[in-house]
C-alpha cells in the first residue's frame, strides 16, 4: 500500500482512519473522475459494511451519534476519492456536499 500523504496523516492526527472504499451494492460507480473533477455518489454511513448509528435523530439516535454517522459517510466518500485519484493530496477544492 502507498505511503500515507499529508491529508491522511492529518486524519490520523485527528483520530480518524479511512475505511476501505465501499463496494457498491447497486448499479453505480462510487467515484468517477471527469477531467480534473471527481464526482462521488451512493455514500452511506457504513464503515467496512457496518452501520453503527441507526434510527431517528432525537429518538433512537442522539445528535452526537448523528454527527458520527455523517462523519462515517464522509470518510467513505474520501476513501472513494482516494481510490479514484490515488491520493487525497491531489484534492484542491470540495465544491459541494449534499
């Protein structure tokens, strides 16, 4: 495996770790590069196949756990981007998160 770049070292400093890029469970590509842009889709809060925080926020899931769930989805997104471009250090700008 390639050495961790600056972005991954910073994630480690923050106590975060990129999961393996998730395998799509539908008919889509998790990340596609078009020129200098990378588009991702279908990212969920499953880390290595396990969804840790499930339920309605404020009922079965606390706001703190909902935050962790959103963080898990973003880590998956970053893992897919890394898989598509080779290193997160190549990312210059995030245009939109939805």
